[in-house]
C-alpha cells in the first residue's frame, strides 16, 4: 500500500482526496457484493438451520441438517468423492492439455490463427448442443465411439452408463472445453522474454531444459491463475450431470452442485439444500485457501509481487 | 459453460435470497391464508351472492406463453358461458413450474387453482395446501375413472387432468421382416414374461444375423434388439406389482420393495440386457425411450406411456413409421399403471366452489380436445371409455394407430382391473423414494451388483425416504 515517498502532510491530503473518489466509485460494486453475495450467503447459512420446504413455516432446527448430511444422507459422501475425483481429473487434464496446446500454438506454424480459433471454439459453443453431441458419441449401445470399437473388433465400453467410466468420460469433455485456459496460457507464453531462450540456446540447452527452467518458471503466475480458475469451476461442476447423466449411474456423477439442485428444486428441501450449499462453499474456500497458501512457494516473481 | 455455472450459482443464491425475504414476510401469518389476513376477516364469497361483480379465479398451468394463450381461449369460452366467474390463466414454463408455485405458496399468493405435478400432490396435501374436491362431481352424469383420484387420508384431494397408462409399443416393419406375429392387444391374450422374452429373442440379431439362443451369437455386436423395458423408477413399480410384490403397502405408508417378489421383478428387467441379451442397456439417464427404440428402428418392442402416441409417434407415423400398441406382458398378475398431472384447488383460495366449477368445466374433454385428439392426453371421464360413439370420436382419427388395436390395447386396458394408480396418487415423498431407488439401481443395470444386493443394502434408506426423512 505504501507506495508514496513524499512529505507526510501532502500525502495524506492527496490520499484522502483520492480515497474519497475511490470509495465513491466503489459504492456500486460494494452494494452489489453486499446484496447479491454476502447477504445471500448469510441467508443461506440462516436457512440451512431450518427445515424450510417453501410450503410450511420454517422451524429453527440448529445443526441437524448438517448432522443428517454427514450421517444418514444416502448421497453426501458419494457426492463429495465424485466431485473431488472429477475436479482432480479435469483440473490436471485441462492444465496439461491447454499448456501443451498453447505451446504448440505459440510456434510459428502455418494457419496459426485458424488453429487458435479451432481450439477456442468448444468453449464458446452452447452447452446444451455440446452435451447432446457428446451423448451421441458416448451412447452405450449404438454410440459413435462404440461403433468404432466394434468395427475394429473390440468390446463395447459403456462410458457414461458405467459407474467406473462416467467421471473420466465427463472429465474428458471438460478438458476438451478448456479453450479459455489455452488463450490465457498463450498470452502468458508471449510474455516470456525471448532473450532468456536465446541465451539458453547459445549455452546449448535443449528444448526440454528450456521448457523446464525458463518457460515453466516464467509461467507460474499464469499457471496459478488458471489453476485457481479451473479448480473453482470444476468443483462447481453441474452441467454434465444435468445434461447427460442425472447424477448416475448410481451416485457416480452426483456432483455436489447437482445434489444441491436436486434437494432444492426437485425435492424442495430448501433448508437442507442450503446446508449442502454451505458445505460446498466451505470445501471451495478450503481448496482456494490451500492454493493461495502454497502459491508463494512455487510462484516465480520478477521483482515485487502483486498483492 | 463456465459462465453458465456461475449464472446458475447466482440464480440459486438470488432465489434463496428472494425466498428468504418472502419467507420473512409471511412468518407471522398462517401460510394457509393470504398475507393480508383478508381471508380471516371476511367470510368466503359464495355463488349465492347477489352481487353483480364476477368472482375472479386464477388458473395456473405449465407451458409456453403460446400454450397459455390457447388455454385462455378455452377459459374465455367459459367466461362467456356464465356471468358469475371470470377465469384468468397463468402459464409458467415447465422447468420452473413447481419452483414458482412454491415461491407463491410461501408468499401466500398462490393462484386459486392449477395443475400440479403428480409427485407433488400428496406432499402439498399433507402440508395443508390443497382443498378437498370430493364434491366436485356430485350429481354429474359421468365421473373420472376411479383410478384417477388422488387420495390423502381417504379424502379426494385432486383428480388427474388427463389419463395416461403404460403400454407396449412395437415396430410393425421389424416384426414383418422377422415374420414374427405381433404382440397381443387384448388383455386376455397378454403375453407372459417368458413369451415376451422368447419373442424378443427372435427379433434380436447380431452382425452375423444370429439370435441370442444360437451358437456363435455375439452379444457385443448386436445390431437390432428385441425389447426394451423402460426402467425409470416409477415405471418399475408395474413389474413389482405384476410379480405379486410392490413398492408400497396399499395406503402408501409401508415400503414393500425389499420383498423377494419385488426384487425378482426388477432383476428380470435388468436381465433383459444382462442375461437374455434382448435389450439395449439403459441406466435411466434419459427420458426418450420411444425415440431411441421404436422410432429409431433399433428395438422392436418398447414399453412406455400412452402420451408417446401424441408427443413423438404421430410425427414418426407421418414420416412412414408403422407402429402398433399392445398390452404389457406380465409375471403373475396383469398390471399397468395409470397416471396424470393433477388439477387441484389450493387451500389459499377464497373461492373454492367457483374454482371447482371451472375445473369441472375445463376438464370436460371437449375443452382439451387438442391434447386429446393428438393422442397426448387420454380423457378422464368414464363415458369416453364405456360409450363406443364417444370412443370413436376420440380414437377414430389419423393421429392414432388402427381403431380396433388402440381400443383394445389402450381404451379397454385403461378401464380394466389391470390399471392401477401409480404410487403418487396415494403415497407421500415419491420423489425422494424414486430418486434414491434410481441411484440404488445404477449398478444393477450394468450387472456390477444384483437387485437383491443393491436393494437390501439401501432398504433402510428407502424406508426413510418414504417417511420423508433422509
């Protein structure tokens, strides 16, 4: 914060002028945050301690929704595991995939602009269309992938109809959809100073070494940003469950956000759904905190860091 | 996609926030009366009131704005036919329908009457949100079929807006090509399960043209399947009942799915894919059974609801599909389920009598003719099933399969003793139960576990779901 190095008095006057302008400009955003984020969050916490269904008058029941969720609820445990499994596969997969594609697209290849568009397109396609398309590819009896498998004489794979394959199958879609990460990586790669590469090349470093010791360290802030973005998005996964699997087979794709939706808008257990929401929030917050805490150790920064 | 998710989260929190505020505003009131307390201070306006002012009734329905306009046109006819009641239609998209009604209920601003999803009726009734409608048809020439009354604690709390039953559809071209006789449309000739499976085997072929009981048959390269039994949880109840088991006791308060007969029936449905190799795999992730099977020409027979005649099969028929309708096969007893969304009178209304009068007028088939003549809805009043002139008026049109076939396999079937009300006509918490059952059976369809193992493991949870506890 302390960036000025001027006489104390002048600074504070300037400071207070600037500050008041800043505060005025911030009011709309802060109001939005308070009324659209923080108060609803408090509301969720409040409702989560009731048995509200929308029909009857809510009664305060303390923590019993939370206790039920962690003891007798038939879905919660499976749901958390499915979500973490999906998030792990999707985050790892899309980070590696998009960094790899971004590096390819950063080379001087012919029709580079075209290929950059090709890899970004999935991200901007309407979700409904994407999932209908993938459902045809994955269909267990006559789907396109199974058609290919049977053409080459292999046994059918049930993909999203099999509780062992459903999460990896859905993660694959999520990886394929990570065009936004590619764009951000690409921007990051173009900022890696080429002098480093040139110097290393002169010293005889091979491609792998240059990647390992120049590209990767320079990219760590971007990797951090993408990791965070991707982690938060994938922990909140819901669209594939709604569009393709209805949370099945069994509970194998009953992701937490889907569970929340199901409790709130299919079964109308609003109090209960709010308790689930709060648990989801806590898990997200925990992962984000861990990521931020460990980030200092592996993010390479040139000079002063942003804070 | 990612923005969609954020949008979704945002919507969820907004709804919760709005709901919370709405919830606060009614906290001091009995939710059964309007928040202004008018209902308690004024006696209900009755039809005998000499006042010239019309009683205003709001009727809510699911559907697009366009569909809402159509219904309003029908309501306008009703409004013109008498001078006491004026009906206004409120159309809400299907996806948000129950959520919207929930919000309105919380705010004490429910419409006077409306359609309600099948599985919500008993729940709303047990929460005191619905009026008794037993008196609706007193003194009428025709009543709805007995199996179409929603009952809570012995009282009729709603009549179905339409009738639907489960049927066996089949693709006639596929039968003709295999030179196999069609499934029976008459109830007394209904196939046993064994006959059904045997026929399905004749219609199942692998890429070498072999059938499931022949040497060298390869289940991995089946190109055409014989049969598909829809395994959505609520439809499975038909098979459990047919095998002498069931999901619930007759009053819906005890769970019977743990009985051997119920479990055996579910296992036999799963075995169509696992052992008999006559059915494609379906794990209940989609609800487009008829399109994927009969219409796609991939499966020769498929079970599903009567609404398919109007929602997908009549368009396919125009495009050249030849299909037929038959009664379901059976294990021990001949059973089909009937169902239909409910028309209810909300307890928040100040004008229950007028609301019932409107409902009775509106559910008379003439006023829903579009839905009925297209084959999406079946009539609810008995006379359409018993009076052959009326049946002709209903079925003798190009949207339907041949008259004699449909008359026997649908019209007669629906009024026979085989037709039983689906569980949500008398059982609470069926959504919870069906969701849990579907999740329980996920690995049964792929053969990772057996129905016996899966159901036994989750029996206590299923019983808790039936009681509304999780």
